[in-house]
C-alpha cells in the first residue's frame, strides 16, 4: 500500500529536510556515492556541505543566485547543499545547451559566479564554454576552493555537522530551492524558479505514490542540471533514506550496466533511448538485479519494454510524466500497476483541469496545480512571474481515466492540421517506430499550399520508404493523412543532453533539406 501524502510534511526547508532524513535513517548511513567509490554518510555529506559552503559564502552574498556547472557526482551534490547551508540559490547550468543558451541563462538569472571543476572541464572539453562565461561571470574551480580549507574550517564543519540546524542559514520553505532551465525542445529555454517546498513536496508525493525501501540504491546517470536527474536522482533518494549513486554521463553505454550490477542498484533512472542502449550493451545478469526502471522525458517504446523483458526478466519499466515547472513529476506508473501506453497515475496532492482543444476529441490541454508547481518563470528584470492562480499550462494534450491514470495524446505544438483534420505528430512517429523499431524517428510539420500542412519524417533508417508506413497504418486502421510522405534520412537524430529529441535542431535540418531540394 502507498502511504498518504501530508501537506504539512513539505513545510520545511530543503537543508532541514536532509537533516531530518539523517536523524530518521541514521547519521552514519552511507547515502551518496559516485564512480570514485568513496561513499558518504549523511554526516559526511552535511559536514562537507558546511566546509565547502563556508568558503563559497566568502565569495558570494546571501540570497545570491550562484551558477553550478557540474556533472552528476558526489561533488555536485555536496555543492548543491553547500549553497543551501548558507542561503544561496543553486542555479543549474546546462553545459550541453551551447554557448548562446548558457550565456542567456546566466544573464536572465543574474549569475555573477559559476562553480565548476578543473577535472570536469578537462574531461568534457568545455574550455570554450568557460572562455565565454568568463566574459560575464567569475568562474571558481572547486579543486582550488578545497585547497584553501584549513583546520578552522574543518573544526567549524565538525561543530556544524553535530548541530546543523543551529549553524545553517535560516531560510523559508517558500524561498528558492533551485533555478533550472527548461529543455528547449521546441524553442529557447526558460528559467524556472522552484521553491524549497516544491522540491520537498515532489519527493514526498512520489514516496506516497510508490513504496520505496530505504535499503535500495538509486542509480542516476542523468544530469543534475535537468530536474528529473536532480529531484529523482538526488533529492528523492536522500530524503527517503536510499543511497544515491551518481554517474556523470548517461552516454557511457558500456560502462553503466556493469556498474549498475556492482553498485547493487535496485532502481535505475533513465530515458527510453538510454535504457534501450544499456539493454543492448549489457552482459547477461548486469541489469537483472533491478527492481524497476523509471523512465521520463520521452515516450517508452514497446520495443524497449520487450527488450528488457527478453534479456533481463520481468523488470518493470515505469513510464512517468512531468515538467520542470512541476518539480518535475506529475504522474508515474507503479511497479504493482504498470500500464503500458500510459504515463501512470497522478501523484497525490495534484489538481488537474483539461481545456478542450479544437479537432482533438477524447482529451484536452492539461493544467496542473499543487504544492510541487513552481514559484514562476524568471523575467528579464530578475523577477519571477508566477503561474496564474497557481495553474501551470503544460501544453500537453492528455486523456485521464476515471481512476486518474494519464495518457499523453501529444503536445499542442505537436499537432498538425492536414486537410482540415488534426493529426498528432507523435502518433506519426509511433507508426515509424512500429515499422522500424530499432531506429530513431521524428516527425515535423511544414506548411502546404494545398493541405494546410504536411508531415515530414526524419529518420536514421537508411532505406526508409513511405510504402511500409502506409501498409502498417492501413493494417491498424490509422488514417492515411497520419503517414508522412516526405522522408529525410540522416546519420542520427539530434538529441538534447537530457535525451529528448531536439526539435529546434531537427527543424533546421528539414528547412535546409527543403531549400536544397527546391
């Protein structure tokens, strides 16, 4: 049975929630590890946060938005809580988004200092990003900061670790917990301010929805600049007594499966694309110890469900759904009730309303409200624009069953009007995935003087043709207007650092191909 969700449980600051978890599960419990294999207990984490935070506090002001450009790692987690211990706001920078988006993010958030690491910059070959950031911010390397930590700092950290609530900066649950930037799948990223209560609430909501065992290890290869990686891969395990195992890149397909086994991971966080790759690269047994996999950011294909089941046994792939603006989880399937083709049941405490969308029967545009919904978007003047009456417009068209299970029909932006009929671009992608399950596909719409719009399939299937798509559509009773007639073959489909399809880059590819063919 899932536990009930109590709104009173979220009325706490993020750092205090960590301290409370340390008391509940034991200050000596190993709670954080990365590929360096030096596990940290709750006490170690809290002491390290105070030691590092004291140094960062000397370089920054209370309430300052401090940029964090670090991978999923123990160091990244310590830095996050170090900022909280001294009342600073972590502003997570997406180092995969390119120089222009990174500079725009820093300008929008008013970031004056960025924390990073020499080792990370060297390994990621991020020198161009650092050069660009140094023209507008101060860049501080954590290795340099750690070298300055002396005996007085260690004595302070020891005392603060023993009495953390006396030493930490007083903050309100309604104060900013983090600033993140939306993925930019369909346009320029937006700055999202999540309160400390938002983040704590989402962890409590998930724990009330799915029974979690403090003995489990949560394996997180997703970036902590993305809300799924931060909330799901860091905060959820730490606040519920599970060890968080951080890995710096989801792209290391061959390294991750053996580490999943070696770390005794019970839960893996990933996207459909990455899970599919891990399953193909893994040796027999390397993923078999998992209790379940939680997938977000993109639709889980039937082929991925089947691949895991065939190779590693009945490990549920739990598809979930969320948004940066909702901290992020809105709905997720359960290990005991996993309905393929849906994104699961609504989390407790979330209100929803559906707004009809012309031409799309059986669902509506989803609005959500609840304790996990953001404080608001950053505005150019440095302020925060809150959602109207607390309702966030997800832009997604969904259907919700009587027992509150959610099925995604598509994004409002991901529908085209072909011959007067509304056609889901996601459904058109599903047709291609059914015909060529081992390849990646994406569909965009272009203006058409005769039909209004037409569909274009971009695929890495080298010999893709329209005929098999049309035959499959006819066999399942799908309308012919949902079949793309124009096909563009590419070496690979562009993706963002989060694993989502990069539709902005995709549109540029299509536009260039159309111009070339004209």
